[in-house]
C-alpha cells in the first residue's frame, strides 16, 4: 500500500546531515560553488544588458554559456539549472514587491556561505540521488560519506538536496522529502488550556502564569567566551598565524553558539506546542528592536511554534503589534498614558493592583487572543 497516496495533504520535511567528502569530492563541491556563482553573475549581467537594449525581461539558460566556459561541463548540470530557477524566483519576488525583496545582486566569493542545489530524478535505472547506510549518492560526486542522525520513512520521496559549506569549512547537506500527512483534527482551546507569551529582553519569554524561560547557562558562558576571544583578536596582528588560528576558533565558536540557540528554541517550542492547546503572541516587528531590546531568536521561536501547533491542529493567535498590552491593567482594563521601560512593576490608579510589567502584558495578550478566537 502506498501510504503517500492514501494520506491527506502533502508535507515537506528536511533532514540536515553532516558530510565528510574525500579531497576529490570536496574539490568538486568547490568547483560547483564557483560555477553556480559564475553562472548567476553571467545570467544577471546578460539580463540587464538585454533589458537596456530591448526593454524586455529575459534570462538566458545555462546551456548558452557552456561553449564559452567549458569548465561548466565538469559539474552537475542540475545545480546550474537550479541557479537559473533561483534567479527567476528572485526577479518574480522583485516585480511583486520591490521594496521588500530588492533587485537581485551579483554574488562575490567572499560574501559568505557557499551552496548549490540539485534535484532528484527517477529513471528506470534508479534515482539520481539516494541514501545508503552511511552515505549519500550524488550525481558527479558519487557516494559521499555522511552522518545520518535520522532516517526517512519508506514512503517519503526525495525531492532535492542542498549542499553547503559553512565558514568553518564543514560541509552539510539538507535533504528535502515530500510525503503525505493526515489532516489533524482542529482543537478548540479552552481558556485554561491557552497560554499567552510576551517576548522579553531580560528573559527569553514571560508567560501569563508568571513562568519565565531563560536561555541556559552554557549558552551564556559560550557568549562570554566569544567576547573574550574578540578582545584577544583585537590585539593580534591581522594576517599573522595566531590571528588566523583565532579567526578559525572564532568561527567555530559562532557555529557552536548558533547550534546551542537552535537546540534551546526547538526544545522550548516543542514543550509549549505539546503542552498547550493554543498560544497567544504579539506580532512584534523584531527588526525594529535594537541592541539588548531584541530577544535573540524569538522570531525563529514564533515560526517554530506556528508549524508545530499547526501539525497538531492547534492555533497560534497573534495580537496586533500596536495593542497597548503593557500599559493596560489586566484586572480592570484601565489604560495608562505611559509606562517607563525602566519600570519593572507599576500600580493601576483605578483598582490599585500592582502589576509585573511583562506578566501583565502576557495576560493581556492571552485575553486579546481568546477574544479573536471567540469572534
């Protein structure tokens, strides 16, 4: 029985694995990164030239450049085709909303992380990309050793892979699978099964019941170590051997901190999504917050809550970002003219209730979220 056909809606799941390529395979990956960057810049330059000459939008295909650049034939053709698709998507996004997306820009070698994407195709002889016991079989590169922490289900269909090289020099592969999923039964949450969350600068978040989530101590220790390393690097001579070693250590520590933060956010969002029937948050634009006022990772936390709740049929209720949740009394509804950001507590002049600033805001967020649900 094909479970993918018997199931309901289509769901996509990505598995990220660490790759351990041989020197020859690593060299091929680097060539592919360079060819993808080259073909992007060539297509973008030709598109601009064509538009100036004719006033029409046209993006050439990668096949046009293979005669003048024979090195493009050495890498996987699927990676070059995906670059063409990515550039087309970038222009569609630009034409749809120029202010938000921006005009596609040329790529530089020193801009950061390198990557390429290749799609899987099923032929009578077999798929072009597939997993083995401890490796991934790719076109051109062959069998690349990998560390697989999780296995896909038998009915999952491999769609494409994205190979990336981090600034630390580590190679990773994101494997995208398509599979069927059962439509979850909608959950009608009650007030006692709903939680309101307020993003916090002092804490990661504060809940309406007074509970708080603070990042673990080991994350704070890693950030302190990073600050000390930056101070030592400032006293080193750029380009020296000690400075190069410190830069690599700096990159590894940044990667480690990012992994620690993701681990904390995944566990916190899973704990809330599994323990509550609905979650209420405010739709704050976190990009407008600056410095210490910006809760690191809260935007990622919100998005993870969204899809983890949706998979269980539970709603994520978002409150208007301009709602005065902080200066509204959660007991009598009195709205203060202002509450200083320095005040951790404030007293309602009407009912005399002493409020914790963030807990009171979380209670109002929950109340407004439930009002939306009833409406």
